[in-house]
C-alpha cells in the first residue's frame, strides 16, 4: 500500500516593520507653543522622542519671527526643529539633499564597482521572522554580510569616518540608480520616515522595502505640498 505523501508546511510570510527614526508632526492650530516641549510629545501625539533640528529656517527670516520657530540654532542655513511652513526653506532642503545624494551615489558606484547587486537586509530579516528556529538571527546577519557588495561597503566604512560612510540601510535605494536615490533623499529630507497630520492620522511605510518607502514618500510629500503656509511642522527624533 502506497504511503501518503508528506505535506510540507509553508511558514506564513512575515513583513518586518519599517524603521522609523524621524517623524514629522503637523501641529494642530489649537495646540499652544508651550505644549510642544520634548516631555509633552508623548502626551499630545503619542510619540516618545526628542525635538530634532532637521528643518532649514528661511534665509529671509526676520528677527521678530524667530519666536515662532522651535529650537532655532545659529548658522547658515539655520537649523530648527520646526515652525510655520512659510518660514521653512523646504525647497532648499530638497535641493541640497538631492545634490548630496548624487555625490554619495558616485562614491557608492566606485566602492561597489565589479560586484553584483546584493539582496537587501529586510529580505533576510523577513525569512528569520517567518522561521526563527530554522533560520536564526545570527545566520541571517551572516548571510547578508557575506555578500561581496555588502563586504565592499563594510570595508569602505571600516576605513572611513563620518559623512563619508555609505549607509547599508539605504542599499536598495542606492541599487535603484543615481536618479532614484537622489529623489528618495530629497523627498525624505522633508517628509522623514513617518508623518502625523494635523487631524492625528499617521502616515508611515508598511516596511523598509523601497516600494513601501516610495508609497509613503509620495503620500507624505503630496500632503505637505498642499498644507496651509501657516501650518506648523515639527521634527521629532525617535
């Protein structure tokens, strides 16, 4: 009598959560400035973080307008944690981020020259989460790091300090090409990794996959482009 074939059980797919480092908050009009101190963020927005000097203040900012800004620093451009959109140089931020990304991508191209595209980290992480016993965390990390392109980047980073390092977190964006990486960097400069609207709705990518990041950046930047010039924006580092 023939034996019944063994049915292979397929583990359900698991999507790792998106990495959220910086959140942009559209501050409701009725919320007073005094309620936007760092220790009040959790109470008002459900966000545990600190104010982040991410935005550029407008170069045409008058002395009497400085009181409307959050965490304004000295410098040119002057960094701040936020303020009314009309007093922020969002266009300048996007342009500078795009130019910087172009320079970084040139460096990336030289560093990885001769290597094939690498499988990005979130793929290994998803495999680990789907079956942590058969595919432990250590194995996932080793498989990711052992790729020639990843090793080339890690070797470069080991010999380089500061801004000259290449972020492995952005590997999928780098591999999409120079123009795509520039657009990604420019849009992320203003929209961050997640956004809370003035009505309290939260926008965030579904995962760290580039496709999900693109969906978020499209939604967030369309929303930011349509906000009232007096809408206050606040950057929070999580």
